[in-house]
């Protein structure tokens, strides 16, 4: 998984509460004909089979992240959301663990860690490709410098 900076979103104007829920996505400045939920691209990655985007709504008091998995032709493969009412999941870091896994660090009441896994395509048997699991946030599980030592799934 490689960090990139190729995607962008159409900019909205006017009051924040009047913005549409979805925003047009662009690749290298050109529209690709896909609207995604969110207003800011927090992180973006090139994966073995396409692209992974992490988006937010640019609202620090009730922040959520949308994870969008695209194929190499920029078609939507899967999406997930991490957030809940009256909570704020502020993304602190997104660190590739290996080819198909990303360790996410969030700031809420305390640091919280999540593992995002991109599942392999299995000829229609597996509909959801993005899987998320909260990871225990103790020293045995997470090492800020070298990444996770052991991630039970």
C-alpha cells in the first residue's frame, strides 16, 4: 500500500450545513463520474487492486470517516463508515501494516486504534471487501515506532 496524492474533491461554498452529503471525486484534477460521502480527503493510498480513500466531513465536533475502495478504473468496490452520533473520531494517523491492512489511530476520549483490512475478491462470495476491527490499545499490541506486534483478528 503506497501513499498517493492523486485524488481531489469538488469544493463546496456557502454554509456548511447546506452542502450536499456527497461530493464529486476527481483523479489528477479530472472528474471521474463518481460522488462520494465526505468533504475532505484525509488520506489516499494505491493498493494492489486499486485505491483506498479516507474521507471526513470537516466537522471536528462530530467527525466520522468514510473509507472508499475503488478499482483501477475508479469504480466503487466497497465503502465503510466509522463514526457515531455525538462522538468525534479524529484521525491522527493511518499506517500501512502490510499489503492489505492499515492501522488507524484516532483521538477520542483517549487514543483508539482500528485495523482496516482489504479482503481479497472471491468471485462474488464475499460482498464486503473492507473489514474493520477495533484493536486493543495497550503496549503489547501497539508500538508507535515499529507498528503492531500482534494483531488478533
